[in-house]
C-alpha cells in the first residue's frame, strides 16, 4: 500500500487526464481528447508534453492557429526537445501556405524534420512553376522568370519537377524575348542537370548553328543523336566547317598578296626616289625630309593602285580587303616570306 501511495504521489499532475486524452485521440474522438488535454494542462501548465498532445489534435482537426500556439508553448517549456520546434515550423509553414504566402513558408518548412516536409515543398515548387507558365502565356516574362528562379532554390533541388526542365523553361522565356545569350546559358544549365536529354542538345545546336559557331553546333547535334534531323544538321555543320577552312585559306592568300603589294610599292618608291647618303656633301636634314615625303607620296599612290588591282582580281571591295587585314592581325597569321 505504501508503494502504491508513493507511486501515485510521484506521477506528474494531470497525467490521468493526459492518458485519457491520448486514448480518445487514438480512436478519433478529438473533441473529447481536447477536453482532457485542457484538463491536464490546467492541472500542470508547465508540462510541455500536454501542450504538444493538444497541438497535435488541433493539427489533425485542421485548427492550425491553435496548433501553432500550443506547439510554440511546448517548445518554450522544453527548448531542448527538437520535435516540438520541428512541429512548430511545420504548422507555421502550413499556415503560410493556406494564406498563399508560398515564399514566406519555405524557411519554416526547411527547418522541420516532419515527413510532410517534402510534399509541402513540392506543392510550393509546383505552384511557382505553374505561375511561371501563366505569366509567360500572358507575356509577363520578367514575372515568369522570377517565379522560375524561386522554383530553382536549392531547397527544391530533388523535389517535384526536375531542375533541367525549369532551366529549359527559362530558355524558352529568353527565346520569346529574343535573348539568345540567355537562352544559350539556360540550355547549358539544363544540359548540366541532365546531359542525356537530346532535346536540349538539339536546341543548343540550332542556336549555335544560327550564330555560325559550327564546331560547337556539330558537337551538340552529335550528342542529340537520332533526335529529329540532328544527323542532317551535324553533316551540314561539318560541311560549313570545311567551307570555312577553304574560305580562310583563300583569305590568307589574299592577305599575303596584300602584304607583297605593300612591299612592292615601298621598293618601287625607293627605286624611283633612292635614299640619300648621309655621307654625301650635299646631304641635309631638309633634303632628307623632302626625299622621305617624295617616297611616301609615291608609295601611297602605288599601294592604292596595287590594292585596287587585287580587289578587282578577287571581286572584293576595299572594305573587305581591310577586314581581311584586321582578321590577319586578330588571328596572328604568319607573314609571307620575302
């Protein structure tokens, strides 16, 4: 008898009400469970477990405001209990979701360990993807891009629609805005997420083909394999590369002739107006300057003549000849042997 009395006196206050509440909760008698949980709390308001039990019933019952309040109370009474804080973050996130504050809900859901976490985050990601599609259809491309950027937050990495699809959607938005640079960037991101998706390689190949980046385009079409007409476009790129090689070889030949024409004009001007000998008794600075001007005037005249002949020979304009000269400098073509 003494043992029984000691056991009863050591039991937490309100435990009887709590146990009845638990029993009612397990059989779905939520209203009765609430009454008993409240009785337990009234007997022992410092017991975090009682608040957590009441919060759970409210959560099951869909009364998230009351559930949040009780989970918060339980967490404050027992801060070392991570479960209470996890449930608080879950319910806070659910409340924000119910009021369509999707972006604000994310930080709370990220911090919960509850099994509902992934499905709720997937719901948020799906919402932003659908929002992006709707905004894009309405021509609000900036808002559409913003929604997709939210859906690409790291917390959604392995949840719901795959990120490669989102980057592809971003590339389509860029396409509608005429932003080829942005489209290429997002297609590359889509490929980095899913290198085996032939569609991504095909679209990137077509973009590079239109930009005359034939080598990159050819590689992308090779990766696209049998997708649509990728094989035909691969061969087309290969053909364009060969044509470019032939054209460059021709431009190099024109440039060599251009350099030789300039050298010829210089030699001819010095033949007609030979350099003065500094050891000659009649040599002077003014005489040297006069001779240099004669040479330079004739060199310019002859070079212009030879350049015109070269342009006529290859059917080019003076501007095209100048462009070949600039290309030679940019690509560091070797000078022709003299």
